[in-house]
C-alpha cells in the first residue's frame, strides 16, 4: 500500500479523555470535539513534513475509512493535519 500525492494513511487512536479533576468524559462528550488523534502509518509521495510513526491531530470530519487485510485505516489529506506531536 502506497498513498500518492498529499494523502496520508493513519490509524486512529481511541483515547479516554479526562478532565483536570480526573473524571472520564463520555463518548457523547468526546464526539463533540472537532479533532481526533492518530498515528501516521504511511505518508504520501508528496508529503514532506509528516513522517511514518508521527502522532497527529486531524479534523475528524475529513477523510474516509478503508478496511485493507482486515485492518481499518483512515485516509486523510495533509491539509487536514492540525498538530504533529
């Protein structure tokens, strides 16, 4: 699998979100967030800043999900990445 252009293949990280006081937020509350966390599996051929294994935050309304070899991947464009950790 090799993405072309500015596309990036990622695996979404499902994380539990805690408040400062230590309370876990419900899935409904977390769905209200605009950004999701993921790890880059394979960057596209024209992606220069983001590398494989980078942890990123991206716009959750972007991209699409594909199942390849029974693994679920999300395909987004480089412009949808907000933060690289």
